[in-house]
C-alpha cells in the first residue's frame, strides 16, 4: 500500500491514495489552518471507524441479516503531552434492520474488534479501544 501527501499551503495538505482517491487535510485556525478539511488525527479515527464498519457489515451480510443502516459513533481521548497519541477510543455501533439477531450483531462487532479490524487492533497497541452496539428493529 502506498500513499502520497502533498503540501498545499500553510497547514493544508492533500493526501492521495494508491487507489486513486484524494482527501484534503487542514489544521485548525489557531494552528494556521483554514478548517478546510479534517485533521490528520481525525483521519486516523475515521480510518478505524471505516475499517470496523466494513468488517461488521461484511459479516452481517454473510449471515443474511437485513441491515438498513449501520452507523459507528467514535469518541477518542488524546494524551495531554506531546506526542498527543490517542489514549482511549470508543466505537458505538448503531445497527438498524428488519428482524436483526442481536447475537449476530454482537458477534460481528466482537470479531471485528478482536480479529479483523487492522486499524482498531493497531491503535489498540497504544490506546484502550472499546466497542459496544445497539440494535434497532425497523419492522417486520
């Protein structure tokens, strides 16, 4: 896997992926940015959320669950001192669908957290990473 980061101006960068996608990253105004894009540490948090959501949805589809929606709400705490690494990250999954089996959702979230989500497991080497979930039945 390869990526390229190009400085644009001030504290604004464009990140380009090997798969041909680009994302703008920018700093907060108090750090010289214009708030034109997410911060790099926010990108890490988004990456973890996307990785775990990908796993969960893949497993739920394989187990033939009728998922209408899947949202992962992430909250993180960072160290006060430099390097300001993540110290705690919590992922709350909200999975909605028709006749979802809670056991299948729990299994998917747990397997993602403990076995499949590379980002979550990697960040777990530095931060305490926790996960939970809720299931919303959208009807029969």
